[in-house]
C-alpha cells in the first residue's frame, strides 16, 4: 500500500527544516515527511565542503527567527551552519520525519484523487495532499563547467568547488581560481594560507564589500539582553542596513560605486590596482554583491599571498593557462569557480492529469506557486538579503493557505493566472541566472503575481495577503469548482 501524507516537503536544508518546524507548530495534526536526496541534513551547507565555505549573509538574518544564533561569528563557517540546522531539527523532533537518500524525480497530480503521486530515484512511491519544494533552485549533482579549450592538456589538478575532493593537498602549490563571484572570493584567502600563491583569474570585475566577522551591536545586545531579545536587535539592525544599502544602490548607484571603490583603495593602497580589478562595468546590485569577512581577500592580496588577473582564457596548456594577452599562468591546481546550474522546483518533472508542466511557461504566484498547478508550492529566497527571510515568509503563507483550505473544506487550491509576462522571476544579470531564465516561471507587474526584493514590504504584506485572490478552490469529495 502506498504511504500517504498530508504534506511532503522536498529537501532537508535550511528551508526544509524551517518549513517542517512551522508545520509542526501550526498544524500539529498533519502528517508529513521530508524527502532528502542526500544522506545528511544541511542542503547547501552539507554539499559544499571547499576551503573557507561560509555564509555571505549575516547569521542574525540567515538563522531562523524562532531559534537565535548563539555563535560569536556574524559570517559563519559552513560546518557551524550545518550543525545549527541539524540541532534545530533534532530539538524540534523533526529528524525522525526525514527520509534520506530519496531524490524526487517526478510528481504527478490527479484531479480525480486530489493528490500528488511522488516518485523517487530508487523507485519509492508516496502520495500527498500538498507538495512543498524546499530544495532551492540549483542542481546538487552538476555545477556549471565551461568547456575550456585544451583542458585535457593540463597536467595539474582541475577541481570544481561543488565537488571538492577530500584528499586534495595544495600546500606549497600554485593555485589559480577561475571566477570572481562569492565562491571565488571565499576560496582565495582560505587557500592562500597554505598555497605558495593563489591567483584569482576573472574575465571582468565584481563588486566586493568588506564586513566585520563580529557584529558589535549583537555582542553588546548579548551582554544586556536574553538571547532571543538580543538576536531580534541584531536581526532588526541588519535588515534595516541591508535594505537601506540595496535601495541606495538602486537609486544612487554612482554614490555606492564611489563608496565601494574607496573601501577597496583603503585596503589595497593602489587606486590603479582597484580600477583594473575591482571596478565592474555594471551597476551595484545588477549582480549579487560579494561579501568578504573583515576584508580577508584584500588582506591576502596586499600581503602578496594572492593576486588578481583580469583577462580571458585562450587555452589550457600543460603547465597552466594561457591568456588572450599571451601571458601564461602556471598552476599546479586550477579551481573552476565558474558558477552553478539552476533548476526550477529542484528539477522535479511535474504533470497535471497526465499533461507535462513546462515551468518556464507558467507564471509565479506570490513567488511561491505556479499558475494552473494545484497544491504545489516552492521556496526561494531573496537575491538582495538572506535567503531565510523570504523562505520563512513563504512557509507562513503556505500554512495560512492550508488553514484556509481546512477551514472551508477545500481539497485543492490552484492559482489562476493572467497572461504570461516576460519579467524574469530572478532579476539579476549574473551569468548563472541568465543561462536558466527560460526554465523558470515569469512574474507579472501587480499583486499577487509580482515578486518583490523588499523584505520590509513583504514582512508587512505577506501575513495579511488574501489567500483567495486569483485562486480557484475545489471542495473535498467533489470535482465541481468554487471560484474565490
């Protein structure tokens, strides 16, 4: 007999554990399970094991609002974040609800049964009334790896950060890190501690900002307030700062450009070096800003343990990389920090009554449901703030919808969309986003089809949102529809 649940959650990372915590607290009578493709809790923070892996958002906003962050670091290491998620699940009694090694491959909706049939890679079949995808939006099995010319000629070691080999020893070796995003700026100072030299090879510069690894306000609040209250103070302060900075960057980009350049010059003492390697062609927040704790990237460059080269790859050669300029970067180890491969709804194949769902042809309802697809939600975070801020609002909205359905005896809830628009769901110019735009749903220009990158506005509006707006419900035990 096929096992049935009220709710199935896909993913046991930061989002999935947060969703389960909210579900247990608000709807304790619901049966649920978490399907996790890997063999451990943590999601991103279990997958990525490259040197220096850490958060690039402060932990007072990345952590759960219901469980204070108690560690001293504001920008925490990956292992501490993973431990925090594991402890949250254990304390809430969620761990026993996780089915490990269960990679969800497809989900098929039946209107006659008002339920999803979910199939995993090992042949397991489960059913549920509501399916909630909390597996993020990138592939855990494949990173973006360009087909560099001559790559087979390279006699050194080539690695991708997403699949870091545990046995890799780069002590005293020459390292080239290809890329200039969040992963690259993390790897360079971490590897510089042991490598003979680390070169960050970038095609074009990225905006970088230095933040202290300890939060002075949080430390002060902890001296005088209980942990929960202190966490709220630090959280509120960081939300206000990040949102203000983002709005300033969008409205006064030249001012922010000057401020970021000035910060880099203060660390590196060379305006010429900064203008060559840290002066992007795009405006601040057209792409996600890279955060470096206490300026560690700038520090290792200033000390001569690392350097930046801005050029294009011509070809790999046995001893390293030949650039378009003709220069050869000699390398024993090359790290291809070239980005992620994005997947909508965790890459799950969806059908409704036998018809395949092309997610790229659907509209995004409140940034968490798909037009024309019943009883399905997915969780994504902000691009300009901590992922968890938006994820937690999404959890609360899904539970509000489930409460409404239970109260009125509805079996299904289906967003009914206006005509599909061309606005992308993720509004960033980064290459990894642009490569996947056509596979993601689109958004509109008014509620409930617009996805804002404004936590303060969403914090006010999402809990008060009308769950019946542009939503069609089906009563239980009948197939006739009731319009909202």
